[in-house]
C-alpha cells in the first residue's frame, strides 16, 4: 500500500513539473542509451553547410543529412521543404529507406539510412528556441523522429528524438506516427 502511494505521488510530481522525457544532456552514453550531450554551438555558429541539392553536411562529423523529412519534397526555388512529413512505424522506416535507395536514392546517393540515436541527437541544439536549425532543416515538425537504435531492454521499442524540446526517449516500434530524417556517411 505504501509503495502504491509513493508511486502515485512520484507520477503526480512528474506530471506537475512538466516532465517531457529524457533530455539529451542528461542521458548516459552507450550503444543502448542516448548520447551524453547534444550540440550546443548556438544559432549564430551553425555547424552545417547547405549543399544546395536538398542535403546538409555537418562540418564536425562529416555526416550528410536530407534537409527535408521523409514525405516532404525539397524545392530548390526558395530552398524549402514542401508537404507533410510522413509517419512511419520503425520497421516501415527501415524498409522504406532500403526501397528508396534501390530506386535511385536522393541527390545522387544510394546509401541513405536511418541515423543512430547518437547521430540524430547531434541535430539538437538547446541554445535555440526550437532545438533544430530550421534554416538548415526547414519545415521540421516539432515531433518525434525515429533512430535506427533499438532499445535493448525492451525489444519492441526503439529510440527517438523529439524536435519540439530536444527530448530523447523510446517508443513502441509499431507506432506509425513517428517521422524520419535520413543520413549518410560514417556510423558513430
């Protein structure tokens, strides 16, 4: 009985304080957990270079990212992303990138993939009002984005980053509402 009361009090406290998940800067770093810290370069010191072809390169890691979320279309005129970001289950996200690569890829590359949780978290910048650079990644919904990293304690879950607050957590792999931003280059 005493344990139930303590549990209810703890949950109430979490809800009252606006708990939104595990911030990247507070998470432990390993292959199974989110990275230890997100990039904090600040809005004026963007670590990204716009390649002018719907992709962005991270000068620090060398990773190349698609500017637009899957489901959106990049328009060179105006350098913008149009349309609505599609929602995927984790398995569908992994499968769709393979299909896209076999059908010719994007921007001349056929080696796109879902980023690891460590890679995806490098897009988070807590110095910004919105913790993703919307100049480099326009029209990014402030919602959850899949990583390729499974949650090893619970095999039916995988890690995600929420670009509304920069939170990192896990979700059921059958949830079809998470978005996808693809990357290419080395794995971390």
